[in-house]
C-alpha cells in the first residue's frame, strides 16, 4: 500500500487504497491472498494486518511469499512456508516472479515458470516441498477453492432453479408445441377462451369462484347489496313527507266533498293519494335496474382480463356481451314499469294485510296507548358496529370511535364492544338522517342524525355526525336506520311549504282531522303492502330478464356471434407483449434445464477438499503494538542467519543445518534444531525441544555459545509458543 503520495497522487492515497480494498475483502465469499515479500519483516505485513481485521478466524486467507530469490545470503523462509512461523490456517505458498531484468530481456512466461520450478528444486531449504510451491501450485489451490465454493453453493442454487422450473413448467407445456400460424390451434384457443369466460362470469355472479376477493364486494355480492340495501333505501328516500301528506289528504277530502259538508270519510281520497304515492316508486325502481346493469358490465370486464393475450378477442367479446346487456335493459325496464302499472290498475283493499276503515279509525288510539304503556318486551337489536363521532371529537381534540347499538327504540353507544360502559342513549323518535360532505383532509364518509323538531340531539349539538370508513358501510347503516324508523331527509321540501302546512294543520276542524288521520292510516297500510310487493318482485324480475338471460346468452350464443364477426385470424391475433413473454418463458425454461445439467456435471466431475484444521493464530495479537516501534522480542523475520562457525563436514549436503544463534529467527514458533544436552547457554532463551526433523540434523555439530546476532538484539524470551 502506498504510504507517501508521489507526483499528482492525492494526499489521502493510503486511505483511498484501503477503502478500495475493503470493498472486496469484507465480502464473505472473497478469498484473500495476503502477499508479503520474503526479504522484509513479515510482522510488518500490511496484507496480514488487513486480513486479520476482516478474517479473524483465517478461513479465507492464503499467505503468498514473494521474492524468495532476493533474500540475504544464508537466510531462507523455510519456517514460514512450513507454516511454523506466524501460521495461517490455509498456510503459505512461495512464488518467484520475473525480475525487471527478465522483463526487459523479454523472458516469456513458460521460461519464467521453468526457472521458478528449478529454483525450488535446487534450493536446499525448499526442495522437500517444491511440489507445494510455485505459481502453478497457487493456481491449483485457487481453482480448488473456487470449486469448493461452487460445490458449497450448489445445493441452494439447485433448489432455487428447481423451484423456478416447477413454477413455469405448466405454462411452458402449452408453448412447447406452439405454432402461431396453425388454424387448428386458433380454433381450439377460441373455444377454450369462450368456455373459460362463461365459467368465470357464472362463478362471479353465483359467488363460487376459485379466486375470491377478500378486499371488497364484487360480482353477485354487490348485486345482492343493491337488491336488499340500496333499493330499499332508495324506496324510503322517496317516501312521503308526513306534513305534506296530511295536507294533500285534507285537500283531497275537501275537493271530493266540494260545496257540500261531508259526513263520512271518502274512499276516493284514499285511492287518489295511493296512486300518487305508487307513481313515485318508478324512479327508485329504474335506478335499481341501472345499478345492476353497471355491476354486470363491470363483472364482464373483470372476467375478460384473462384474455389480455388476445386484445382483439377481448375487445370483441366485451362489445358483444355489453350490447346484449343493453338490449335487455330496455326489456327489463318495460317489465318494471308494467309492475308499477299493475299496482296502479287496481287497489286491492281486501288484502289480508290491509287494515280496512274500521281498523284505521282505531289505529291512532291503539298506537298512543302502546306508546304510553311502553314496550315491556325485549327490544330487538337491529345493528351493532363501530362508528366515529365526528363533530364531537373536533371540540375535544380529535374524533373518537365508539361501539353503537341500534334498536327500534333508541341508539346507544358504548366505550367498547363489551357493552359495559354506556356513554349515551338517544331515542330514535323524531330523528332523521342526512348526508354530510366529507372534509378536505378527511377520508371517511359521514352522515348526520338530527331532530325534526329543531331540538338538540346530543347535549349542545343540533346534529350528531357519524363517520364510516367506506361508502358501503354508510349505506348499510342507513338501511338499518330505515328499519328503526329513521328516514332520510326529504330533498326539495321548502320551508315555506312546511310553515304553510303547519298553519293549515292548526286551522283544521276536529272532524276533518279525524278523517285525515283515517286516510293517513289507510295509505300507510296499503303502501306498506305495495312496497313489500315491489321489493320482492324487483330482484326476481331483474334476475329473470337480465342476469339469467345474460348467462344463457354467453353459454349458447356468444361463440356464434364471435364467428360471425369476420376473420378469425385477426380475432385470435396475439399481442406483442404476449409473444415476447412466450419467447422469454421458453428461453428461461431451456436455460434452467441447462443450468441443472451443468450442476449435475459439476457434482460428478469435481471433488471438495475440507477446510484445513485451525492453527494457533495468537501471534496476530502482537500486531496491537503501536506502529513505528518494534516488539520487545526479536523480530519474527523469516530468515535464518549464517552460522559463525567453521563450515560443515565435507560429507554433508548444503549449508550446515545446525541450531541458529540464540537471538536468531527461531523465536517465531518453529521448533529450533536441538542443541547439545545440558543447560541452555542463554539463561533467557528457550529450553531445548525435541527436534521436528531428526533425520536432517547432522551428528557431531557442536553447540555455539549463546551470543546474539550482530544484526539483531538479543531477545529475552521467545514471543510465541507454537
């Protein structure tokens, strides 16, 4: 690593190089080659220092010793290469690279490798391990480590590839024998698409689909809500206003009597008022048909999403089915109008549920007595659920949610759904509800309850604003309030008319008032019968004339209409996105198959080598010594100084392998060559040890006095005990 910037290098060149190295060596699947020159002190190696920081267990570090041919005379790196000095778990490998002279002389790689091989075979310190030295052996080790890494990751990779293959295999099966221009394939695909569309449409209507939406209502569930919640609510919204109805009844009675003073209650007034009220039912009935048609068309579009690979077919199918639904719309609305006309044609006053004139006159007194006595029976709960009180929460710092219980008599709310702590109970008499526009920052839907007699509903509030998360919840609560007798505010009633009717009501004589009350009770009873009949017949009419008819049309006539559209090749033309997706799917399928075959070949043609056993790497603790200072012990330089004794005997080979000087380099963990028996010449030196290579120690070599090397200070004790 560069320590001092040279030339135009930035001042922080050392830190930039270190950061660049850290980006790679910190990865868990990165092998670290800790390269250190043999002619410098190994304890000062930056490579070993960085390797220790990122790989403290030494599982990824391989030591590489270079410049073995440039060491001082009489020194070698044998102890280092034998992994005795500063040992690493994966050991050290020595290499001899080309010198600058070799490069200038254009020495090729083969010649350099041959020279390297000759060096290790001819050097007396390295010849016994020449087969584990050199660049070719380093390449072999790295290749084996790469093989080990690949084999270790193969099981997980194989499982991932197999899962991907299984996920696309069923879809690819359709594409294996795919021929875009085959007419038989297009005909078969058309039949399959029509049949699938018919099945999906019927399942969405009947509610037995395999892909059930858990987030919102769809298909038949939304139509069911229209039949039993939205349509009854629309009927009640169109119901008569009480004061206006009584005024109309009084006008009708007086106009029927004319100039005469009537002694009896005229039945013509009843028939006139009933016909007027029945005609008002037309609007909510037609609105119900429109809402069902909208849901049917939306269901058709949902079902045709699976035809996205054939855009022309999808467009044509939507057009044909939607056109048929619009054709049935007119027939259904005509039938609904016929139901209303049938109700207008004859007033069946002999209906079993109709109270009659005698009962109508007694209705008022009976209702007042019942109200005065109170309902002693258990009150039926109409609905329970969470609602947010909106306007009260604003005054107290935020809206709050309560558990509401609605009965036919009152509306109560509690702190939670355990219904132990009741907050308030509000009677439903004289209550009505109106829609409230939600605020700019509010996402909830709001409706309000208010008193028709201009009284406070709750404490000092004229109206109670209740909020729900969705519009469906609001509609459901409104339908529940209708069952409790809380009707929506009538739109369009002018205050002047109401004031006029009030003054008129107070000016009526008692006999006219009794007649108005009688007709009012009769109209109420008969309109209940009409509403019950209409609410029963409307779903049946729409189901028969529209929904069931549409299902039959899709099953029996849709395919014929598609064939009559024209060219089938144009109709079944694939979209560019689908063709691209098919090609990508086939390429991925074949690539996965080939990858699994390659993994199988690797498993059968390669072997894994185990991780070397752990070594004592406590020597790395020495690197905590502050930089710029040498450790108290002698440097563990991988060098052995030449002995200052006469040369070895003529029969010995190579340099005399006698014991090193007392201050020599054997202090780094490698066992020294044994000295003569007896006390150590150096009282601070290591005790004699059993020789590691007894066959290599020549006999009769005298021990040398324990004086320090002239180039190294004497060490008081060995720093490492290997």
